[in-house]
């Protein structure tokens, strides 16, 4: 594991440049008032509170967005129908991150985007703690794991559990 | 259609991680000087207008085009800035093309300049400010900052490119060795290019694979550096170009295409780019630019390609998406030496973005090098004669693509 934390730089032909005067200054980017519309999110968040998943469907291209989208970029119309989304999903893409845990040790963790069955989009997700990075692959089937008491927000799905492999005993 | 546009020269500044010896205007001036010395008959008075671009958020100094006017020789002349993120350089080059082709009265010769002095500011703060809107929306919908940080933990562009790498690798069934091979070709090419940043003449695949992961599947040894540097290109009309240089390079097709963002969707919604390596936008831009240039068989008709790829998986992917190779065959081409300097279709002989990345300038360095290869004046010149070449650009959350197609003969007239 130590090899993964070690920052080793590769040799390259460097040229030394002499320094001119440098002035230090700050550019503050700390405060924003970013406006965005979430009216299309309200029914979705209400359903989340009941542990149900819905997405909105564009009548132009029949794509289903989860979480819902205000405007379909392809058709320039507002998706106007609500449809059911399954709790099951597949890992659409993943990477492995090397992050420090509370004890300061570097942990390998898979970071994933999942595509729920019944929708055409990927969403940000976390796999259940303890999932081995070696078990992660594109197309891995997973199932949403709900919080005990959902509050109506994207964090109501705490993480995604691996699904049982029904064919395991046949291998 | 507008009139035919030609490139007569292109110039570079030296690139390094910290150009502490020059200020931003001086850096830009270096590139302009290199550009104009290649066309001795052109004086500053002959340049009618200027296009200028960088990403001001990365350096923390606003409106640079205004206070470096005199350093570019742009006083009392039309001047326009273009800023489009990673594709800034590509957009600036296309802006230069548009300015000439538009036949504006009195504007024939245009100097396009793109630059970045990243050591002046904090690039990660600049990039964070770009994604800040999306991230705060997701946070307001209940996703903790901790999880969002983890999601993009590779930092900046690697955070999204690594997802793309996993997809591409599983699709084309390649190993990390194939990625490292691309890096080795680029860095060795960079060693022969005078202005490049990471010059590693003796790099081997083992050296690259020996470095730790930033985020699987990308290792430290595979990712682009952050450079200071500038590039300049001279655009003019067909008639004037013939007096300026021996082999004018004609711009026969340009395209700038935006597709949907990958990884992060709009305003907290999901992203419909389920496979970030599908790159429908890139294929669309290739289709547009090639049809303008009258190219029907890119693999046969293009002699040289400069592909904007900070990460090796992207170089392989875009080679395919821009029509240079069949799907999933690019890794093989690197193995058999087709893309080498003396190969059948050389790619990125300047070392590419993988070796030198001054963000605002990078996407313009691609068409600049591709043009110089046609003129025969490139730093790491390919031995064969180049008739047609392309230079591409990439930006945004894997969704913007710019492309310029250049040739040594003017556009064929279709009736
Ligand atoms: Zn639609």
C-alpha cells in the first residue's frame, strides 16, 4: 500500500529559468448566488420520501431521466410524463480511488456511476461499505439500499448493495 | 460560403511548469515573435485584427487581452477574446478563421493568440469554480460534499477522464501497458520538440507502470503536466498567403460541437451520456469538418493528426472517433508503429497534450503543429510529405469537441 501513496516523479529534461519579481495577491471566489429551477424535482423528492423511485420521460425522444431533468437537450421540450424506475441498477462506469480514511491509511475504494433499470441516465452512487474493488466491473448488478427514515433527498439511498448471484451454485 | 482562408505561420513560446522568467504578456510576445520571424515579409502593420484567448479563472487575472494589447501589437485594432474552457485554443483558431472568411472590409490578415501561465494561479480553484454550480445543486438535493469530493477525487479533469478510461479499456479489452505505450511515444516525441514541456527521451513502458495510481486506471506517469506557454497563428486570404510563404496551408473545414455533459448532468439530473467513451459529439464534429473539406475516407486522405488528449486512453479513443482508425483498433496501431513519426499515419509528433498542457493554448497548438507539418517547418518534422492534416480540441465535462482540417491545396469547389 505504501507504494500507492508515494508520489514518485519521473525524470525529465528540466531547464532553470531565472526569477523575475513576483507579487502575491488573492482572488476571492468564496460566495455565490447560483440560481436554478427545482420545480421539476418536487414530485420526485416526495416519492423518495416514500422509498419510491420515479423519473421523467421526454415525449420527443422517449428518454427517461433519473433524477428528473427540466428540459430535454435533444428535443428542447419539457419532459412531461412521470414513469416508474426500478430499485435495481447496473454499474455504468467506475474508477478506483485511493483515499485516506480516519486513521490516515490509504484505502482503495470503487467510485461508481449507476444506471437504474428503466431510465436512460447515470447517477452518482456509492457501493456498500466493504465491497471489494476486485468485484467491481461495468455491468455489475446492484440494488438501492434505503435509509431507515428517508427525508426526501438524494441521500435517501444510502448506498447500493450487491445483488445475490442466483447462478453461483452452478459454477 | 465565405472566402478561402490560409495559415501562413505558427509560433510557440518555450513551455515549462514555471516560466518564472517572464510575465504573462512577455510569454505571449515570445510566441508572436516566433510566429512572425517565420514570415519575414509580414510587419505588425500588416496584421488587421486579433483574436485572443485563455482561461482567466486559472490564473486569477481578468481581461488579460486588454492589458497586454501593446505586447501583441494590437493597439487601435479590432481585438476579440474567446474563452471556452479546454477548447479555448481550438475556438480561438476557429475564431481567426471566421474573422478572415467573413470578408469584413479591411480585414485580411488576423493573428490568433492563445496562452496560459498556470503557475500564476491555482488551476484547481479555477476548475472548481467551473463545476461549482452543479456541485452546489447536488449538495442542496442531499448529496454531501464529502461524497462529491470523493466522486471527483482524482482532481480536475482526471476525475471525469478516469471514468472514460475504464469504459474504453473494457470495450477494447486493452491493458495498462497499451496506455503506457502511448505515453512513451508522446514523451519521446516531446524530447525532439524544442518548445515541449515533459521531454523524456529514454522513457520506457516499465517506467510509466512503476508510478502509483492517481485514480485507477490512470497513473501519475500517464497524465499531462500543467504548463506555462503560448502559441500564435497567422490567418490570411488565399491571395496574400502566396506572397507570405512558400507553402500556405489552407483551412478546409472547421467544426465545434457540444454534446451532453458526462458524469455530472444538468442541474442535478442524471447524465444521458451513459458511456463517456461513446463520444457522439466527436463523431459529429468529424462528420461536419470532413464534409466541408470533401474528405470521404479520413483514414486514407489524412496524412498527419494532432489529437488533443491529456490522457493516453483519450488519444486512443479520439483517434477512432475522429475516423482515423476503426473502432477498438487504435492500440494495435501504436504497437505496430503506424502512429510513429516515420509511420503510415503519424499522430502527435509534438508530444501532444500528454507532454505539454498550457490549458488555454493546448487546443490551438494542435492545429498549429498540424499546419507546420504541412509546411515542413515543424520541430519534429515527419519524413513523409504531409498533404492533409487535422488538429482537434476537447473541453468541458467530456462534451466539447473542436476540429480543424488543413490541406496544402484549397478547398475543392462542389457544385
Ligand atoms: Zn427528448
